[in-house]
C-alpha cells in the first residue's frame, strides 16, 4: 500500500471513529448517562487532535485545534454540571455532528483537489500542508559558513530581504501602537472614564466610540508581529528594543485598562500560535510561566469588573454549590454556549436568510444606522448575562441545518487551503492569517467569530500589512519593462 492509499485509509478511519463515538455519546446521553457521554466525547476530541498532530507534527494544526475545541467543549457540556443545562433537541445533536463532519469533508476535498497542484511548492513543502520547515526563514548565523559561492550569494540576498521585511514589520508595529494609544486616549477623554477605574460593573461594554474602538484594540496584533520581527532581524539597537518593549506593554495595558480578559488572552494566544509555527517547539517552563502570569491577571480582571464570587455563582447555578469559582467560570463560559444554541433551535420562529452573518457588512459600511431593523434580531440565550455563542450559531439562525453544512464545509476547505498557503508563501505576514484563524477555530465554542466586525477589521489590517511587507518595487518595475510602454 502506497503513501497516498494509507492517507486515504487514515482519513476514512477518522470519519468512522468520529461517527461511531458520536453515535454512542448521543445514545448514552439520551439514556441519562451524561457523564459517560461527556467523557467519551472528550476522549474522542483528544484522539482526533492526536491523529492530526501525528500527521503534521504541528501543535497548532487547524483541524486538530478545531477537534479539541468543538468536540471537547461539547463533551464538557454533556456533563450537565449546571442547572442551566438540559437535554438537547435531536436537531441540536445533528447540527453539532454536521459541524465537525462537514468540516472534515471540506478539509479532505480541498487537500485531494489542490495538493497535487502544490506538491512541489516554493519551499519544497510537504503535501500534508501544516508541516512547517524550521529553516523557512533561516538565521544567517545558523547557516554553515562553508559552501559554494552561489549558496553564499543566496544567503546574502535572503539576509537582505529579511531585513527589509523586518523594517516594514517594525513600521507596522509603530503604526498599530501609535494608532491604538491615540484612539484609547480619545475614547477615555470623550467618554469620561476608563473601565478599570469605573465602579460600574459593565463599564467595559460602554467604553467604545463607533469606528474608533476598532483601532483601540488593534494593539493586540503587536505581540504576534513582534515574534515575526525577532525571527527575521539580526540588527538590533536601542530604538528597536524600545519600540518592541513599548508596543508589547501597550498590547497588555489596553486590554487591562478596558477590563477585557478576552483581548488579553487573544494577544497572548495569537503570539503563541505564530511562535509555534515558526519555532515548532515549546517547553514546560514556557507553559508554566505563561500560566503563572495569566491566571492572576485573569482573576484580577474578573474582580475589576466588580463581579464577586457570590454574584457569579448566582448566575452560573452550579448543581454543586461548593465548586471553586476558578473551575465554574471557565466551565460555564465553554458549555453554556452549546446551551444557547439548543435554546435557539427550540425557540427560533423563522430563519433570517443571511442577515445575522452579514452583520459585519452592515456595521463596517454604516448601513446599520440607516436600516437598524437589520441588526435587531433577538439572541436566544439561557440567561441574559450569558451572551456568548458558538461559532455556528448564526449559520443556523440564517439557514438552519443547511447553513451549518455549508459553513462547516467552507471552514474545512479554508483551513486546508490556509495550511498550504503558509507552507508555500515567502511573505512572513501569512502567519498572522494562520494565527487568527487558529484562534477562531481553537475557540469555536465561544462566539460567532465571522459575524463579528472586529474579526474582519483585523483581517483587513492583516491584508494591508501583507501587501506592505511583501511589496517588491524592483520586481514590479522589471515586469513593467518586459511589458513595454503602454500606448
């Protein structure tokens, strides 16, 4: 059996494994064995992630992250540790199954169709797509000094190109840092408060000026850009070090001042994904260090929102009232989103035909002010305070089961295509696209990422940076000379 045949058999076994495990989990849950159903789904999530990692040797493989997040979160939700949770409708189970199954189909078909076309990519990439060469942006210092004059010449050209790209990335960091700081100060002056120092429990929800706040929170892209910069450059001076230090300090300070736990975790997670793509290794000291720093900050931000333990326990309604808050809070933030989906399935009177998922278009173009009825569709949730939703909430809201099938299929194909693009692209900013999609799939249980205007604003910023960092005037002028004068 050849390599291609083994790969097809492996993919087929993944489909079978997921389908069988999911069916058993459904039957166990229907039979009242919710703990067994939850454990089975969580083990399935771990196994599917392990299979994806085994194929690609990439810790942040998109398919693996989605397996871990979507199926693992569903397994947690099956445990029903809160009184807010109830048995799901059969259509809810079907939608959750199709979300992952159709993602796999889109991912597989994209690989089958496009892999032969990119088998010998710009970097001699593997058809697996997600595997990343450690020497894609090689440090000149780590390259052997021996070799032919042609290789030496190539290394010098590569070094020169890396420095040009590094300088442009530094320019992006300067722009984002300056714009973010200026917009934050503008909002603080105009609105007259800073959420961290406000006694209002929901002050963070009111701290935004339309159009301005997008730039305020764009500082969270800076840590990931900093990882790219450090990888590319070999020339350091006090100015560059100061810019990186201030930029990353700003990326942490603004989320803290805005009392946004999500933005802080996004900035760290985004940078971590880019780091793992470039260096492909992580140590236990890094993990422990990150947890030691992030957990206390997360807890402090929770208290800064004026949310005490009694208030949170009253909202979460855990069956075991003595469960520690540091367990109940993340648990509810994962599982209640599945309950909100089930709530919608039971209560939705009619599909909206695309209005929910087009909200970013209405928001970014200003049409929401001209036609407010387009953005006033109600959200169906178990509790007023728990408003986060799953990645597929709006797809069902718009088109029902058909929406789930189409959206999951497109996401799967996108994930496979993005992995191949990263493998074959010489522009380092491509990692920012990968990092953002990795976060959205890795937190698929959390919210409707692609119905969020901020998501598309960040992607638009990334497109602009991609074009700027990858711009090569010499190649363009050379092409123009070949075409000759325009008559």
